[in-house]
C-alpha cells in the first residue's frame, strides 16, 4: 500500500514524462533515497547527484559513501560535487544555511547542464510543504508564500509533494532502501526543526486533526496562489481607481496587493496606502525603490522614480522644489501683480490645499480652465494649443486635492488665480 502511495504520487504529479532523463538530488536521507528508488523502479532514466557541503565532517562523507555504493549496486550513474558554504558565508555575511542552499542549487544546475538533462527532481514532500507554509506565515511573506513549496520551479520538479513522511518511511522499510539520518534535523537552533518537532505537534495536541486540516488549507492556498499569478505578465499600472478598492472587485487589500505586486512593497506599506485611500488623503505619497504612489482625487497614481527622484514631486508649504524641476514657485504679497492675466500666473495661496503635487499630465486628466463653464480634457487643451505630439509628454500639471490648478505653460484653472482681493500669492514660472 505504501509502495502504491509513492508510485501513484509520482505518476499523478505528471511532472516527469516517461522516458525523459532525470537528475535526482540525493542527500542520503530517507526522502531523497526513496525518490531515487521509486523513479528507478518506475523505469525512468535517472542520474543521482549528491552535493557534499563539508559541514558535518565524517558524517557528511558517510552520506556520500552510502549514495555512491547504492547507486553502483543499482547501476545508476552517480555524480558528486563538493562545495564550501563556510567560505561563501564569510565572504558576504550570508548565513551558512542560505549559502549552502545557493551553492547546492548551482551545483545541481551545473551537473544537469553537463549531462544534458533538463529535469531535476527533488524529494520535498507534504510535511516539508506544511512546515514551509507555517514559516512563511510567521515571517509575513504574503501571497508569494501561499503556495509554500511549488511542484515545479523552472527545471526543478517535486513529485512527492502529495504524500507525507510516514508513507515515505514505510516505502523505505518495504523495499529495504538504505538511508542516513542527518543529526542536524533535530537541532533546535534551526527554525524549521522547531516547527517540525514542537509547533506542529503542539497544534495537533490543541486541535486533533489540525495537521490534516492544514494540509487541506494548503491545497486551497496553492489554488489562490495560481490565481494570484494568473496575470503575472502585467507590468506596473499607471493608476488604480478607487472603485477597484471598494470591495466590488474582491477584498480591497488583496486587490491592491495584486495590482501593485511588481513594486515589491512591504505589506505594512500596502496597508498604509489602503488607509490613505479610505480616508481620501489626497496628496499622500508612498515612495518605493523605483516608483512612487500618490493619492489623487479618484484614484491612486503610480509614477517612476528617475535620476534619484520621482517624476511626481510633492510641494509643501515652503514651496521648495528640486533644482531640476520644470517650474519654480515663489511666495508673493498683495498687489504684487495680483489679478493680472499676463506674465507668470499668480495663484491665490489661501485657495489652495497643501501639499500640492507637480507631475506629468495623464490621459484622462481634466481641468476647468479660466473662462470655461465646464471642464475639459487636458489632451484637448493641448490639441487646441497645437502642442506638437512629441512635446505633449513633457507637459506637467500642478494639482491639489481639488484638481488641476495649472497646466504648466498653458492654462490656469478657474477660481485659483490671485485677484485684487487676495492677500497671499504664489508666482508660478516655467524654467
């Protein structure tokens, strides 16, 4: 029965086509030895790859000897690679475990390339997947970690993900598959070992059947992760309308995280962005590594950061602007040209809502120019002004929470220009 469980898991996974050569990563532990045995018994063309990390002295060498001798007896090609994670770790401060993992994968890919083998099989199973999920949840990895360990990662396949360690150990007993226990798998200094030997048994003790229930939940989370990645090719959006975040398109935080996932924002930042949307904090901005998000009147806007600053510039009460900004803003007092429609426009400071935002115009932007009863698309204003097509992209707008104040170099919005009754003004000049 246990034999059937392992063989059926391999067949059901559909990850390895009959006749395809497979490089099997074999550590000497029970899971990898059973995977190698099962694939060989099912008639797959297998090659064993063992990566020796040199971290456990004689024990490590004994693992290598076991795999080598068993492969020789079974007529399975065996490849061994020695790596040095200690030196790698000391070189850049990476932990020993992360260095070992990185070097192990590099070694496997190298051997596969040398042997002209496309598929690399690894022996992760259901218990590994559950442990990984719990670690991801504790670390707050977000949607990316929902799938836990994927069945396929490029050339890497994991045919045993649907069965647990009990079934694997039973297979080893039934077929007398030799293996070695890694003493480090019980060392409590490693988080995974504490999850395996302390946390999961505690959860099972608190709620009998918890392990099975979590296995089922893992399946649903994998499906959710597939949905999450269903449009992975979508790039950085220019905008996210507030109507997409009102619950009608799905859970708002999940929708926002999916739309902005390529920005790599921390979950806490995503929560702050959503709160700013709910509170309609127009002008609020959130700066990432390569993009900035800011809250506009009816949507989130996303703009790239270029040359060390964003193409979206927040203007605070002091009116300071970067040296390379396309405009200058200067505070001025009553009667300093107030009310004049010629020369540089002067805006009534007391009619503005800070912070202001200076940004390139976007398709769909509208404003109400002076002298016009209704609003008009910025694109139409630029057409009327006969702005050449290649210069339209260089046109900026100055906005506040109520809308566009100034289409830079072209039109001022109705009701914002300083008049003879104004007390404070802001002179706006194009550089």
